[in-house]
């Protein structure tokens, strides 16, 4: 999650300092990565209900955002 947050922050999508998403028009893949991050963060179970799915969401989102 920390790597994903850092990638979102580097792209100007997420601001960790104030824990907010920036209102910007995003390509679909970046919007999906932001959605996955928000979903897992707000779930607050830390993926315990379905850890394989949570890990896959994080891994796919990181892969999407990396250059």
C-alpha cells in the first residue's frame, strides 16, 4: 500500500499530507488504480477478508502506474 500511495502521490492523484485525492481528470487505468487504493484503505480490514484479492489489486495497480 505504501508503494501504491507513493506512485499515486508522484502522479499528483493522491496527497498523503492531507489524506485526500486530487480532483483531476485521469486516464482510466490511473483512475482504477486510485479506486483500488481507496477501496482497500477504506475497508480498514487490511485485506484480511480476502488477502489474495487485496494483494492482486495492489500488485496490478502498482504495475499500471509504473513507467
